C-alpha cells in the first residue's frame, strides 16, 4: 500500500509537470506564432510601401524628357529597370526579408540615378535657353545687318543711277539744214540733195572717253523713217532701233561738234521733216526741217 501510494503521488507530480510544460510550450508556440505574424505584417507593409514608392518613381521617370537623343536613350533604359524591379517585387513573397532589402537598395540606386538625370536635363535646359537667346540675338543682329545692307545697296544703286545718268553725254544746239549740189543752204525740196544735222556734244568730266557714235533718225513728212540701208539697226536700252545715218567721233570729255550728212536715194519731198539724235546711251534731242 505504501509503495502504491508513493507511485500515485509520483504519477500526479509527473502529470502536473507535464501539464505545466505543455502550457509553457503552448505559450512559447503562441508567442512565436504571434511574433511571426507581426513580422509578416510588417514585411507586408514594407512591400506595399516599396511597391508604392516604385510606382511613384515610375511616374517621375515617365515625366522626364530631353532634346538630347543619347540622354533619352539612357532614360528609357532606367524606365525599363524600374518596370522590371516592380514586376519582381510583385512576384516576391513579403516574408522574403532578404529580397525585400535588396529591392529597397535597388530603389535607392534608381532614385539617385534619376536625380542625376534631372540635374543633367536642367543643365541642358539652361544651355538651350542660353542658346535660344544667343540665336535670337544673332537673328536680330542679322536682320539689322540685312536691313543696313539693303539700305546701302539701295543707296549704292541710287548713286550708280545718278552716276550713270550724270555720265550720259548730252547735246546742244541741234540744227538741221538742207544743201544743194553746190553745197549751199536751200529750203527748196527740188534743189536739196543732202540733209545736214549738226550739234555739240557738251563737256562731261565723268563721261566715258573714246570713240562714240552719234545716230540720227529722219522721218519724212508722212512720218515714214528714211534710210538707204535696211541693215542700219542698233540696240539701245535693250531695244532694236533702225536709224537713218551715223557718225563716229572721238569724245574726250570736252565739247565737240558733230555733223551728220544724209542723202536719200529717193530725194526730198515738200513738207516737214523730223530728226531725232541719239547715242547708245539714249536720246540726245531733236529738231525739224521744213522744205518748200
């Protein structure tokens, strides 16, 4: 009996010890489980925050652009890295703490790279603004220069025209008479055999010097041009002009007299003859002859 009581007592003690151990073990398991759940919750929150940060970074990268093709290419590469990291995070278990930490480091690197590109873009924008200002300034200066050149060209053209006009040889004292066979003056058409046109080429210091040909155009009383040679054609001011007769003189800038004779093959008729005098530089003047 004594041994049996002793065994029962030991059994009770063992049961109590086991019960206490079981309760303690359950407490430990409960603590570990709750601690793990808390850790998993924390990691889940970290993953969500990391995912949100990457999405924000992706949006910031999408807003970056530049006029530089090389820089745009680098930005595109970084955008692809962000997209790939975001995809890896979504596929990674939140409990994989090591991976989450690695992704956080990658996020930090991508954010630093983005800041570097922002500085580059800002720098390029500043340079572009400065260049645009320089281009605008150069354009305005070019416009001003062109304006001055046009004004100078216009002035030069005007001076050239004035010089050309001033260098034209002018005539004075144009006279037209008829002479007979005896080389005497006559006003009778039946006696006239030649028409003599005389004038003075006036002095001009800036006129071209050297041989100069003077032309006359004689129109009969009916207004018909008189000429003995149908090939008497000269170009004046881009226009082909038929003339009656001409004569070359040596003009040296000083006044010189010129006389041109014309003897029509068909003779002279009664009436008023009109005579025009000109050079290659243009018309000099004219006169008339009345034959009875």
